[in-house]
C-alpha cells in the first residue's frame, strides 16, 4: 500500500514542526507532498529524513491546495494534515492497519485533539473525539457517537482518501474553505457529503490521532458565521443538485432552530436572538449563492 501525506501550507513556521512529527513515524509515508501557498523556503523542508516534494501555488485557498494534492499524488491513499498540527507517531501505520481492517472504506478519518493549554473562555479550536471505530455511512453521518455527544464527522486536518474515492467524487469545491473568499469553511464536509451521496462509506477511528497544537484562535463574529454559511451552502447545493449532495444528509447541518428563529425575529431579538441572527446570515448567504453561482459536477461555480 502506497501512502502520500499531503500538507497544505500558507508558509506558517509551524509547518516545519508538522513535518518533524511526520518524520518520526513508525511507518514512514511513501511521499510527503507540501503544497505551498506562501513563502516557504524549499530548503527547509529538505531538512527532514522524508521523501518531500514541494509544489508551489500563487493563489491561496485550502480547497485549491487540496485539489493540487489530488492532482499530484500517485499512490493508493492520500492522507491529509494541516500546517498547525502535530501527528501521532503511529499515524501512517494506523491508517494502513485500518485499511486492512475495513477494506470497503473509501475514506478514513481520525481524532483531532485540542492543544494542552488554551484559553477556553476566549478561544476556539477544532476538536473531535472518537469512541473506538465508527462506520460512517448515510445512517451514521452527523449522528452522535456514544456518550460523548460528538457527531460522526470527518475533518480535514486528519483524514485519508482512497484512490477510488478521488476517482468517483473528483475535486474539492474551491468556493469553500479557508481562503476561498466565499464560504470560509466546510470544504471537507462537502467532500464527505458528496462521497456518501455517491454511495461510498468510510470509517472514523480513535487510533489515527493528530493534535491541533497551534490551531486555537480568538472567538469572533466571523468564526460564528462559518458553520451557518456551511449549512446554507450544503442545503443550497442539495436543492440545485440533489444527485451530488443528498438533501436528507444536508438537512442535518441546519445551524439554527426554525421555530426559535421565527419567534426571535417576531420579537425583534428579545428572545432567541442568536437563532434569529443565524437565520439572517443563512438567508443572506443563500441569496448570494442564488444570485451569482451554479453547481457544476458537484462544485460551486460563478455564473
């Protein structure tokens, strides 16, 4: 089994620590593909005992970087992490074991642990705890996993796509994800929704672990808008191209209570103000999509 590890980066210094963690693998990757959208000096990536290949992109955007990785890798599986994360020493080995244990899986995701220390009152960081192994299919996706209450989801900083998955689903939606200039999150969610709609299944495992060491960021209005806009984008796609994004699956991403939003709007925010605000963001983003975009092969394209 041939495994390529892909690391999209905007040139953050922390990418070198990410590469350092990849260099300590119990089962080394067959290739490390660094997709550089910043000013990363290629000589620095050669400091590690790794089969590193750096490709440079002038235009930023995480979905664009992921697409470049899809176009460049030549192996059986493409394993993603980000430039603000550290991977566990058995990360690649565990992927190989999971592929053997779940031969029908088209994609495999893992746990995303938060930094050991960050201010939980003022900062937010992506984190996903996985109880054991969870098969991800139409029935389980975005449903609670065990007592933790966390939803079965596959996150872009710690997941792998098989060659079969890439051949069937195709490229990422470049109107989504950090740096897209449109929907600044959710490119990974969109990809998995499209995979499930195409009839593929995957696995989530607690054994494939990364730590989001440098990923904490301050709470902000922009961060609060992101999940609302992702929910709107998925519902909009499901309306216009239900053969690529299943409407029932997309409905699980609805980011506000409909009744609470209606009451909040009626009472001008005296109650359920947050729900009313989310509905305004949702409806506004939907109108933006209607006015300027269409769906082509599962991806959002300007008209």
